[in-house]
C-alpha cells in the first residue's frame, strides 16, 4: 500500500497557503503516511509538527457521545430520557419530548445557535456578545434555547451543535463534575490520549497551534491574515474545541473499536448507523457513516470546521486504515479530506 506523491501534493498546497496542518494514516501499528506542513504560529513562524496539538472542532462531539454512552452503560443515563428532566430548561423552547438519543443523533429538531445547514455564520454570533464571557456549556443557552424548533422531535434529521451542548450539561448534572474534567477522566485518560486537553487560547499552553484564516479581496487574493481569537469562545465545549494530536485521535479510534471505552453492546451501537441524514451520509451517535455500493459501511468518521480550524478522524474498515487530518486553517482542509479519500478509494 503506497501513498506516493501525497507528501509533494500537500507540500505544494502548504507553499501556496492552501493548507497548514498534519496528516497521519495508520494500518494497525504501521504508519502508512505522516507529514506536517505550514505554521503552528504564523506570527512567530513556528512550524507544525506531528506533536502539535490542534483544535479538533466538532470531532469533540465524539468525546461527548462516548461519555454519555458510558453513563448509559453504568445505568446512570437513559438515552430515552427527556433532556428537560436532566437539565433545567424551564421557560425555553426546548420540548419535553426531546430525548438524549434525539440530541446525539441530530433528530431533536431544536434550533441551533448558528444553523450551518441554512448557511448561518457561527462567527457572527460573537459580533455583539463578548466571546470571553462564554466558558461553560450553560453560557451558550441564550444563543438557541428560545428559538423556534425546526421540526418535532424524531420527525427529521438536521445537524445541530446545540444538541451536544445540552448533552454536555446533562453529563455535568449526572456526574457532578465539570464537563471538561469528566472528558479528561473517562475518555482521554482511558484511551491513552496523554497530549489531548481543552486549552484556553488565553493561556500559554505549549505545542498548541494558533488558528488563522486569510483575508481576501473581492478577487479572492490573499491580502493579509487574521487570527481566530474573537471568532468563538476561548475554550472548548461539548460541541467542539477540544485539542488533540493526530496520534491521540488514532488512539481514540482504536480504543473505541477495541472496547476500551464502552461495553460491547454500546461499542456496537456507537459503530452502527442510526438515522439517514441525506443521500450519502448516515448519522450515528456522533459518528457519520458513508455506505458502499453493497450497503455496508465504507467508512465512518467525524469531521469539523470552524474559523481557523479543520479536522477529520476517519476509519476505513475494509483496508483497516485510520486517517486523521488536523489543520489550523479553515481554508483548504476540505480539499485535503477529499484527496485522501480519493487516494484510498484508488488503492
């Protein structure tokens, strides 16, 4: 199995400011490809390395989902329980018919803080509300809790960040532990993800990539760069923003498959498509699934994107490949994801 030419392709894109990040492809314990490109700090010209820790954006939802399913394993959380019985949502538009299962599978119908499927901008939420005031999951409630739902619970499927914020709040209520600490204890520590954490961008944490995106003129020419420090809250939440390395995300995928994080029953549930989202994608409990022509799972994954961040953690069962891409640019990440998939399909 060869990925000849991939390094040159990625290097060319980095040289053109179309990619900044790292890629790791593993089969079992064998590294099939690895490479680091671009700048961890564009201001100080510090290069990215395979040890650089990146904002994983929505890949964080996988950690939230596993934590919730662990509580279900322990008999402390009923996936069919209404979220209003677990979290105080009195006076909001959140229906008492919305269950934890609905929230985890994007079938709740609740309104999102920024509706990505409708083209709304998450960055625009913080034009008037200071990002530094939002550091806890509950701080996000005013952004979505009073908005009218998109559909009745269970009667549709629409990607929703806010659903995972509510699940994170439920985890805190059940465990009595702050969400981020709970993820450190039951996901990162158990999976051996020693380099992963939730880093506050206001703190001088080592080996953490800064997020940047280009400023473009009307013709699409790069005229400058802008850091993402005012684009979203300073520290990660249940719907996104945990930091990790490519090695740690491979460890996570393997720990899930190996039953190190969940019971056999919950592991199978986590790795099984639950609801059809569109023609090409099924949603599970955080994971997304692409089916092959035979109807079997061709790959399962979670990707994520935010201003100054783009991420992918994907497993291909047939060739046994784990593929992780982490970038501190929004620009160009999707093209890299598509190229990786194209090359694997051609193997």
